[in-house]
C-alpha cells in the first residue's frame, strides 16, 4: 500500500490565509536532494518556520501550539510555481492529509492526489467561512467525508460539496498509487491479454 487509506477525516485545522503559496515556499530547493518521501516534513515551510540560526520563528503558524490538526487551510492559488512533487511529500510527511483552498495549481493537485493528500477546492466564500471558524476557535473541528465528497464545519453545520476525479477517489479510498491500482486489476489485465482477437 502506497499510503494510508482516506475515507472520513475529523480534525482541527491549521490556517495559512496567504495567497499564491508556491512550491519553493512549501519546500525550498536546497532540500530536494533526497529521492524517498521521508524526512521532508522537517523542512516544510522551512524559511517561514525558522530563522537563519535554526531557531523557530514564534509568529509562524506551525510554531504556534494553539493550531494543530491534519488539515491545512491555504489561500487562493495554493501550490503554484515549480512542478516539484517534493512539496506534496513535505506536506504529507509533516502529517497533513487534507489541504483546503479556493484554487490549486494543477500539478500540485495531481501530485497530492498521487500520494494520499486530498486537495479540497471550495468557493472563496466558503474558504472565508473556514478561516472565520478557526479564528473564532482554533479547536474547531472539520469533517472531510471523501465517500460523500463533502467538507463540513462541524461547529456551524456549514457544508460544501467538492469535486474529485473518480479514479483518484477510488485510489485514495484504497490507499493506492497508480502502480498499486494496476496490481489490483492484474487478473483482469491477464485475462484480457489472453483473449484472441483474430
């Protein structure tokens, strides 16, 4: 199994309301040497999280103990910039399983789906409602229901129906990457290959 199965997630959320958060900010280029997915979470938002002497920046949200959870809420145009899949790796390795925004860069969105992160695209108005709920109470919980394709602010009951590619949804529910999926239908592939079409 490539990653943990994703079905229903209930969690608090970490707010990052900045727009145009790009992949170089998510994981700076100097940390791209590794080829495995492990260890990137330590350097997630590295230049925003730490000073030059490696001490944590107290005003950065990931260093604020009142915010926690498996949901990252970002501003519009999240994951823009280069196509590095390490950005998704860093977010997953840190512990996030869902990223919410009003718009995602396509390559980042696909990279996330390929490794078990669910990018939930909502309207600008609903995104603001999510930020408002977290600001009112950082302990506010949210429900991400992949089978029903809904994102709910549990404190208010506000709900948003999001879209997802059916193939990617199937893979997330089963914890499959593309290779796992092919392995899961191997008998069907073999049966098809043995058919005679002449």
